[in-house]
C-alpha cells in the first residue's frame, strides 16, 4: 500500500538488505540506507563487492534474501509481478556495457516511450529534451552504430531519461571511457538531476568520481556498508580503516 507523498521523506528506504546466492554465498549483508529525492548517492568499492547486485535489487530485477525496500513509500515486498513491473517502469537503469538497437539515435531514445504507448507528438518532444540534456541533439538521425563509446553511453542515458523516471541507476558508467568522455558523462549526471529533479544512484570503483558528483557516498566492502556520509568527510576523514586503505590504494581484495 502506498504512503501519501506528504508522509514519506525518502524516495528509497532500504532496511537490512541481504542477498545470498545458492543458499551459501552472502553477496550483501544487512544493508540499510535512505536516499532523498533529487540526491546523487554514490556507492563505491572494489570490483566484485556487490555494487551491481544492489542496483539490480533496487531495480526489482532480483529479490532480496532478507530485508525490505520502500520506493516512494511503497513496500515492494508483497507486490505482485505486475505491480513490480509498473514500479520498475518508473525507474531507469544504465549498465556498464551498453547495447543500442541497430537503428537511429531517435529510434533508440524513443523506444521506451513507444512501448508505453505515448502519443507521437509527445515522443518527439521528450526525445528532443532528453537528447538536449545529454548534449547530443544534433545526432538525432545518426545511426546508433556509428557513435563513439562516450556518445553511446550518453544515448543510453537519454533513452532512459525520455520517459522521465523517478530514479536513475547508473552502473560503472564511465569504466571504459577516457578522461574527456568521463567528464562529459559526469556533467550529464549533474544536468539530469538539475533539469529533471531525478534521484540518481551511481555504482563505481572510482573514488575521484564520487568526490566530484556525490551528495552522499557509501563505501561497500565484503557485502556491507562500512562507511556512509558526506563525500568530503568520508574521503578526508575516514573512520573505518578499510575505507582509509581503499582511498590510499592499499586495499588488496
């Protein structure tokens, strides 16, 4: 049952989230945090510590082994498959390895709107707005397969933005990009928040990126949040020795 908007304070409220595979392997354990509307929340940590799994759980692609997830005041635990799909359609997730359709940029960005049966005139307007935010409005009719890696990632973001999700999940979005394209993507992330008011979760192993874009940061290690807070405080005055080792490049995992 949904809670009226006036009564919920966090777009995400996660309590004691755990995920076990094969009944034995704990990927996530007792994860609890909240994310406010319009916030950029960055999850950092070495590769393989559960960042992608956490995003997939939030995106309702998988079920937690324990714990609860509230999205905009809605308890996702008792939802039917149809209700989960409806809630997922209000989110957008962009993976590290982006796959675009073998069509034009316009067709790629319009896809999510078409399956939602949005009227054609609205599709044109929303596609143009999304492409403008990512700085690629001039490529509307370019074939998607001719784009560079950085352009492809920005089109992937635009494809999600077109249907104006409440929550945007970004998984290692710049891991394979050069510094110039990384800077462009980071600017897009901030512009998306400022233009649409979108709440954004970013998973990355790049602590410098987290410092540049995060409102709040959480350090994930061995399936647990070992430190959560303001990025300046977390990076300059870490309380957990593991956080300090990760920042100093001394953490062997």
